[in-house]
C-alpha cells in the first residue's frame, strides 16, 4: 500500500513559491508512479509464474513445476480462466482531500491521472478456485477450448493422487485423456473432477448429486440444461467467446480474454505426462497405495516386468516409513511411523498397538514390516516376528532376507516360549558383547560411526521385534514382562525396537512396560475404556468398522487419524513402454497392433465412457493376443493373477539382497527326530556325537559330545517310559562302533527287553543278553569282571563298554549280582571299563552305583521332582522321545540309530578288514567229562563254570560233603554219575563207594572194585547204612589219641568212605540217624556224604535231621533247575535252568559234565559189606 501526501495540493503559504511547491509534489507523484509500476511488473511476474498460460504447460513438464501442488496446499484446485484487469497489489490510497476550492488545480489533476494509470494492472491471469464451485458450466463457441485449458492446468499442477479426471458424453475432443495418469484411478484421488460434454442434462443424472465429485464441469452450447441451471444457482456459469463472461445475479460480468487449448495441444501435454509418477515421499503422496507411498510404483517399480533393485540409496530418514494416509475431512497426507528415539526426532523405539477383531491389526503389522523391508537393507534392519496364536499374521514374511525369526504357535508349544525368551535375551547379550569388544562403546550409534571408519566390522542392524497377541503371551507366561522391560530399557542404545500388539489390553497387564512404550496405535477397540487406556482418549472405540482405520499417538497431545495401507491385496499394474520385440513381431501368429486407449484389450477407457469404436479398433477376437502401446500383449479372456504387494516386496527384497541375510537369532526348534547319520562324529578318542544341543541363548545348535576319556568314563541315563532311553543307548553304541575300530572298543550288552537285539550284529559287540537270558547276563558280568581283574592297574588295548538297559528291571533279576555291578562301576575306570546304564528313576540306582557315575543325563521323567539335574528344566521338556537334558541342564535331542545305520556300520567295518571282537564265552549245552582238566589230589571234577568258565571240582578236604538238588529231569543222576566217576579215579586204595540208589539209576555204573556196598530197596538201604555206621564208628578217635595224631589222622587206616545217595527224598530220614551223628566227624573218620534229592519240598526237608545236619557242615551245593517257590537252597536262589545247568554255591553257574558209559559191573543188589 502506497501512502499519498496531500499538503502540496493546497494553496501554498504566503511565504513560499507556488511553482516550487508544485514541482516538489509532482516529483513525489512521479516517484510513487514509478514504484507502483515496479510493483505491477512484479505482480505480473508472480501471477504468471503461479498460473502460466495453458499453451506453455507442455514445456514445463520436465521441470520441478509438474505436480507442485498437493491436496493439502492452499492453492489446490486454483485454475486460470483467462487474462483480464486486476487491482494493483499495492494500491494507491488517497486520503481526505478537503474542499475542492482549497486544492491546487495542477496538483489535483496530476493526482487523478496517476491514480487512474497505475491503480489497475491489465492482462493478469484470472484465477478461479474450483473447490468453491461444485458446478461449473461453460457455454459459447470457445467452451471446449476453455474447459480443456482448465483440465490441462489441473493435471499439470496436481498429481494423480490429488486430482482425478473423468469425461462423460461426447469424447471427440477428449481422447487425449487416456494418456493422463489422473484418469487411471480417479476414484482414489483426493479431488474428483468430472467433465460433461454433449449431454443435455435433465436433473436425473446420478453425477449431479454425487458427493464424491469435487466439481462437475459442463461443456455446453448455451441451451438450457439442468446442469447449467444448477451452475447459475449454486456454482458459476460462464460464456467463452471473444470475451469471457460470467453470469451472476447482478448480470453479466466481463472477466477478460478466455484461455483456450486445442485438442492437439492437450494431447501433447497429456503424452508428456503419461510416464510420470509421483515420488513416494513427495508432498502430495496421498493415494493409500504403499508402493506409491514408498516411491516404488511406475514402470520401474514393483508393478514392472522385473523386480526393482531396492536400497540403492540409504533411506531419507532411518526407520521412518509411511503406514497409510490421514483420515478426516481435510486433504489426505501420508502418515509415517518414526521408530527413532525422541532425541533423534522420532516417536520413540517402542510402541503399542491395540485393535479388536476385524480392525485390521494384523494387516497393519504386515504393512509396517513390508514398508521397513522395502526401504532398509538387511544390514540396516532385521525383524523378529512373533505370533502367539497361529501364524497367519506374518505368513510370507519369513522369506524376507531381513527376517531373523518368525516364531508362531507359541500357545500350543510352551517350549517355544522359553526358546524365544532365551533367544531375545541372548541377542541383547550378544549386542552388548559386540559393543564391548569394539572398545566399550555405549551404543550402536557409536558403533556405526566406528564402522564407517573401519569397514571390516560386522554390521549391527537395528532389530525390530513385533509381538502379536502379547497380552495372551503375558497371561500364560508372566515372566515375559521382565524381558520386555529389559528390551525397553536397553533397546534405545542397542537399537532394539519393540512393538506389542494385541486385540485387547487388560488392566495392569503392562506392569512396568508403560513408561517404555512411547508411541501408541489404536485401531477400533472393544470398549472406550481400552481406548482411553491406550491413547488417553475414548475415540478409538467409535472408529469406523472398516479395517485399517486407526489413531496414532506420537506425543502427549499429538493424535493423528489414519487409514492403514493394504499390502495383502493385488499389486496395482504399472504401464510399461512398448517393447521393440513386440513391435517387430506383429506379423507372427495372430498378434496385431491396436491403438492405445488407456486399457488392455477389451477394457473400457479409464476416465472416458461411451468411447466410440470404429471397425475393429481396440477389439480382439477371442483368444487373439493384442499388442498395445501400454505394454505387453495380453490374451483376451485370460487375466493373470497379480502378486500381492507383500509378495512383490518380498520378491524384490530377495533379488536385491544378493545373498545377504539377517543375523539368525532364532534357529528352528529341534525337530521331532534327528538321524544319527546327521550328527555322528568323533572329535577324539572315546568321544562321540550322539545328539543336538539346543542353545537359543547363544543362538546355536551344537552336537552333544560324550567324552568317555575323562572322569570315570561312565554314563547314566534316566527317563520315564517311552522317553527314548533304549534308543539313546543304541545310539551311543552305534556311534562308538562307527568311529572306533574293533581293536579300540568292545561292547557287552544286557538288555531288559529286546530293543537292543540288532546291536549284536556289530563286530564291536562281544555279547548280548536279552529278556529271559539272565544266565547269559551273569556271564556278561563275569566276563567284564575278569577284564577288571586282569588289568587292575592299567588300561587294556581295547576299552570295554558294559551296557545295562532298564536297570529298574535288571536289578530285580540280578539281585545276587548288585555288588558285582557296583564293583565294576568302582573299579572299571582303572581297567578301561565303562558302564552305560539306563533307568526310569534315579532312586532305582543304588547310591553305591549312582554316586560313582559322574555323567548323568536325563530324558523326560515321569515325575519332574525325581530330577537330579534341574526340576524346573525337567518340567519344561516336551513329551517326545529323545528330548532330554544334558549335564549342564541344556535341552537336547538324542539322535536315533536305526537298523540301516547299524547295517551300514557293520558293512563298513567288515569291508575294512577289521576282525570282530572275541565273542562272549558261554557254557556249552552238553559237556563231555573227558573235556575237563585233569584232577589232582582230592579234587573231584564236576563240570565247567565260574566267572572264567574253568573246571570246577569238589575239594573233599575243604568240603567233606556234597549236596545236589534239582527238579525231575534236571540232571541230578547225571551229576552223581560224574561224581562217581571222579571218586573211581581216586582209586580203590583211596576211596570206596557206598551207593544208595532207590531208582537203580546207577546200577552197573560203578566198577565193582570201587563199590563197597549197593542198596536199592528199603531193607538193603537200612542194612548198608547200619554196616557203614559200624565201620565209621570204629574210626572215631579214642581218649588216648593225641592232638598230633588227630592232625595226622593216623589212628586208622583204609580208604575214604563216600556215601552216595541218589533220590534221597525216597529214603526216610530216620534211616540216616546214625550217619547224621557222624557228619560232624566226617573229616576225622573219612566220611563224605554225596546227597541228591528233588527240589520240591526242600524248604520243609531242610529242617529235618539229615539236611539240617548236612547244612551245618557247609557242604558243596549244586542246585540244578528248581522252582522259585521252593525258596533259597543252600544260599542259592532257585531258577529255571536247562538240564545239566546248575548253580554251584559260592562259585557261580556250572555246566555238569556227562561221564562216559561205565564198563564196570554192578554190585550185589542186596548190599555188600566192604
């Protein structure tokens, strides 16, 4: 505004020159005129820059002027109608002039001329705000050119997300609209403009009352129509001829000269803008299309023929991405989520998202992950995606190279929850260790600065942890709150970001987390209280039911309404330039060229309806492939399925990663089964890998190595039924055989069942005893004991492994060998003997055994309270075979050795020429007495047995008497026949036999010169016993026998008397009364009682005089097959045995020798006195 002085116009004072006063005033006016003209020139330049002539717009397309206005700008929808006069932007203001007679005429005239000449600026752009006029009607001969100029300005100044253009009616002058990006998706634009040409509107047209249309522009002829009438009443009616006339209530108003644009000029502008795309981060990116928001639309974007190369340039703002557009009555603008901490201008590293069922919560989480992945490389950003229920939320995102872990189904697998806890805790620890190793840095920001100077440092990308249904996770596992608090506390410096999402938020569920959750996202909530708890306001409860509508709170008062982008829908198609190959191949097959109308073959023209089609233009026959200038040929009637935005971003990310991937903080959970072939190895002697240890805290899965070269070298495994104990032992034995030669190890196996039977095929296995083979089991123990005894102070060439599977069962069947097993465990390590033992419960192992086994491993126990390792860890073990705990309480999966593995190891061992180990020595089923070692002195061979399977003899000097007990058919008579043969070998001078044989089993079996008497019936027995008692009593020492003679036993002479009684149970005990009295003096008088009887009823007979007297003399006892119900027999536990197989009391198992058929003759049947 220019101020005008008036003092010079009044008559000059008497003391001043009038001419000088006039000259001064006129100079002042001239200066004001010059200033006004300068302002007018600046005003003209400014207005013409803001509103250039429509004919000049095509030349400005390559500049930054294209689409410079956004929907939110103040000059949005401002268009130029033409040129006309306009007031000067700095008008001349003339104050109160006073009375005319007081004015100087010359100065007054000069003032009026100056005001008229500079008060108005001619030919300035006449500008109209279309947003203020819902209906615009232009008539007259220049109406079409005028409206084309308006539309041209709209599409030049505004992007397709701001303005959408549609044409209805006569499209003769509007074919160029097909090239406009604004006509491809007009419904998605913030402002919709409809051009109506050649339609005589009657008021019934639907577009007249369409609230989604911002402005309806009519190209009219001047004839009265409903649209022109509504424009006069509610909008603006214009006539474009030589002058532009506006029809108002006040009459006709001349606005100036109208602008005009021919169809050819409009087509030139449209073609120039056809390939343009709005950058994703531009001011006007308001279409709720994530590729467009990210700048990944267009021919070279996600919708192109090939996936774009992502991450060529670093993101404009780290961890800042759009997630949708604003909601509300105002212009839509992008809504971004900034995960940086507040010190960097962000919203904070951690946040909370709450949304009811159907609110679009899962889609919002997918959108955020996709947006971050599209703008950040795997070296800049990694994800941990957690879905407590199911796994649909992050389906497909596991293929992203950024994804460190996708953890799902936590509700069904409690063990996965513990693994996730350890994995996240371990990642926090790892990052702290990396910072410490880099020089004690305080945070990742310093580390990245150091890495810029030292490129060799490993990247430490930001980690975004997204947890869906966290509220249910905290309900089931409250201890996770402490982990989330730790992430919230340490995440700022470690660049670990946490986003917790849930359908609802219960009171007190956050407990300590609230202060760390800086930004809040509220989708539609179940109640106003939940909305108030999350956002501080109840508004989220009243959000529309459409998915994706939400509120973002990024500060104490900053709440933004938004509509989330949708990434699970098909990717919008991007037009492509026609290829030379397609153009060159138009003559091949049925492919032909059609004129581009903005669509694929057979589709309608975007933005244009009722487009005329002449002949076959734009029409293809069924199945005919059509080439258009818009891109690749398409087959009519066959529309290919387009990938979703999520799939397109994943594909592009994988292609752009070039092999780069996220740091794996989550390894897949242990599988249900792992084969031994996948883990077997031997790091050193007596070391084998037999399973996989799960170490989520250290982000590793390592082989479980058993080292039998350290400590005592024993192994104990406890596990409940069907927990995999037998499989574990089979794996250990197979792994040892696969990694060691037969000269290095040998194995003995005692199996309470039959599951280890296949191990007997291995050349390394010396022997196996299964269910019902306790005699062989005892042989195994004896053999191993012999190894210890043979190498008491040094290791043998081969280490011996004793496998005891099912000790809880074996301990009952080998009760008499418990001390022997304890000795093996105690003394075995010094002799290279290792015990591998399994049981269902630790208490079933005697402390004398358990305490000497340092390596104790557990499978899942029936009662976790029985655990000796860690009861809490035991409770968390899954109920699956092979899952257990190491000695350090780490979860482990035992490998499984199958029959094929055992066969392969056997074949490889045999092919390498290794000799099999010496097999377990066992008693023969039939033993010829001739095979026994020759007897010496007073020894009478009985058979082969004992721990070392040597000849076992009856030493008559140590045990004066011998008792043989067994069931019918067990071999008692054979046993006596062997004894008789042994006595016969002593010779007639040393021994004589008195044989009581009620069943005549030994008739003729004893040489006559050895037989003192023979009795087979009761009378003969009575007489023979009486005579024997008389003879023996004569040998009793008298009072005159000195001790020296007693020791020398020289007061009598003659052979030893062997009273051999077979089937003693058939002879009454009272017949032996005299013999019983002499039993204590047996050594002094040369009496040896050899007694054989049945086992049945032995427990009662043992208290009768005969057996009671014999027992008091500690006889040698041979127990053959007998019933368990008979009770202990001379300290031997009865058992079922094969004929001829016996238990020699105090020695062990015995195979009774079978003597050759005697050639001697029998004695007198009635008995004969020697």
